[in-house]
């Protein structure tokens, strides 16, 4: 089997059918991502996408949609096309409870990282409940010279959260034999002046440069309900009427690693970001892989905004959340 040029479809009809069938088998029955298939065949991801589309049109693949539940591959393809992603993995929800869907999504995201990870990578990781669950499913890889860098600061004013987040980063470091670079700053600062002063420290600036030079970024999206940031972030912080008014005025709907954004995904001029340790999301767009793992219909508005902002290249989501995303008006 041969290709005319790198990234093009196979020349002959028989070759085309054979390769399309093999790619479809890898994608639909073995759960391989388009990116992984592209690497194994030595072609572009867009070529794989076209071949999978051709396989469906040629009758090599039959997708059945059960009443009340969209096929996971159909949903994933629609999301890829709508938001111009590199890949989307839609985990079948079926009769799973929300907690079970959450765990299944975390496990599938861990598998995705396994297929993308290579030696010499810098991996920026935002801590939270999804990433914690994901870290429990990581598999050891024979890679060298990788670095894990913490993407958002520690805890809150009552408890730093260091023990919880440390365990997450330790798991990444252990399974990948990687050096862990922690980010020794609070999640929220008392003032913009305090934030700017600490972030100018050379040791902190080094970590932030490493964050923004990451090859792979891993995160969940957080929501803003009742115009307040997620409650786990806020314990012990003075978030009063002024902050609530700022969040409402700025149209904030969600956050990634404690950087908050509007419904259109923009962050410029969002006042609450002046007090957080979150990264510059525009700079994170330079990362080769920007993986978001999320589950739950309550995440849909924030997820849509993050997708509109272009912060995600690879999405792992359960089919119920994915269907809600596609139906969002």
C-alpha cells in the first residue's frame, strides 16, 4: 500500500478500501485517536478524517443510533467539525450515573495521553477533581527527559491544597519518570499589586515561561454559577459584592486553570484575572496538544466558550455532555 505524497489518500481503489477499513477498525472498534492513526500511517490527521468519512460513505462502516442516544462517533465527528478540533473522544454514557460517566471520561483521557506522550515533552497540568481521577489511570511509559509543570497555584487562604495537588503531580512524575516543577504561589491573591510583585520574582517567572512553552497542556473547564467562581476555590477569600458585580459585568462563564473567560472565550479586561495565578490562555494556544477532559451538562456553557476561544485541540467528553453541547443555542 502506498501514498502518492505524504498526507494524500492511497492511489488505487483497492488500496483505498483496505486502508480505510483498517483506519476505521482502529478508530471505531479499538478507540485509537485520529492523531495516533495518522502517526502510525505516516499521514496527516486531515487525511485520516477524510478516509473515515469515505469509509462511512462507501458502506465500510455502519453507525447505528439508538433511540434517545446519539452514537458516540457521530457526536465526536460533529464536535470536531463544528469547533475545528484535532480530535474528540466521546465516551458512551449509556445508563451510567453522572459519577460513572465522570470516571469513564477520566479513564479515556488517561488513555489519550498515553498515545500522545513522547520523550522530551513539557506537560503543563491543571489540578482539580477530573485531573485527580485521570491521574489514577495513568500508565507507565518508557519516555525520558519529560517535565511536569503545575499550571495553577495552590489551594486557598484556609488550606493551601498542597497535599491534594502534590499527590496528583507525584503520580505524573512517577509514571513518566519526569521532573515535577511546582508553582509555589496562591491560587488567588489579595490584590493585583501583590500578584504582580510575586509574579515578577525570577523563580516564579521561570515556571511561568515553562508553562507557556509546554508541548501538552491538560485541564478541565470550570463553571461560574450564580456569578461566583467554583466554591472549592473560594473558601477563605473575600469575594463580595464588588467581585460579583465585576464577574457579572465582564460576562464571565468559566475558567481554565484559574484564568476566567467570557462566553466568546475572551479574557482581556476580565477583572478577576488580575487576582489569580492562572496562565495566559492565548500563549497556551502554542502548545501542540491542549487536552480538555470534562463531564457533566452543567459544564456546557463554559465548555462552549473554551472551544470558541480556541483553547482546546483534543476534547474528551461523555456523550450526554457532548449532545448537550451540540444542542446549545
